[in-house]
C-alpha cells in the first residue's frame, strides 16, 4: 500500500532536479509505489554516495528534506536510516547554524528536555529564525498540553518552568489562534502555580 503517495512522489520529483539527490528521488519513487524493500535499497545506495559530500552539502540536503516533510519526524520522507546515518551527524557538526541546531532538536536526542534545549540554543543564535521559532512553539505547546491534560486534578511537572516557556512562546507567536491557545495554557499554568503556593512561598 503506497504511503502518502502524493507528497512522497512530489518530493521525489523535486529532489530529481538536483543531480546528486537522484538516489533519494528514486527512494521516493519506490516508496510512493508501495515498494518499501526496494526503496530502502535505493536509499542505502544514496547514503553511501552522500558520505563523500562536503558537510555543508549534507546540511543543505537536511534542511531541504525536513522542510519537504513539513518538519514531521514521522514522515516517510525522513526514514530512520537516513536520519541516523546522514542527517543527525551533519546537523550536529553545524553548531553555528541556528536552523541546523533546531533541526537537530527535531531529529536527534528526544529524551527529557534535549529538544527544547536545542531549540532555545537556536533561538539564542537567531531569535527570528523561522524554523527554530516553529519547532520551539510546537514543542512547548505539545509539552504543556501533556502537563495540563489531567487538570483540574493534577498538573504534571513544574508550572513555573512552563510559565517561563509559555511567556517566551507568547513573544514569538504571530498566529492569532495559536496565541490564544498559548494565553489559555499560560492562564492555566499560573492558576496551578498559585494553587501549589497559595501564599506565594
């Protein structure tokens, strides 16, 4: 059964416009056709060839392919072998590139607060980087949604830490609906903090 054939096939057509990405284009063509084993063989050949690229060229590809996947880690455009063998190592080397740092948060170590730390690092380098802003906002809202999902009974985690994250998010969001959601989550976090410390101690 083909997986998201339109997006995968379209990404493959765009990748084919860059000669060195032809192997990835073939992976997309086969994956869109539902031929996963053959697609992974093509992907392996592409990764072997990409090992000889200049590091900056691997970062360029990483930025393009994550954008093509709409920065969704579960996308078939971001198969695990490519993430592990090519994208994460390339992004980890680009320590002075804010977008690369943010993408490392998306694709790299997902334990504890590692992604948020990388998003904050990216924003410290480039406060207006659109990818860093997008991923930070998404991560904050996902985390706070989890922290608040048992309210009014229980707040999971530290509402004071979440307030700091949400206040930062409020300064970055330009989408009215998202900003309303941030304000709602912020109000709930402040209420939970007051309930824990009714005398402000």
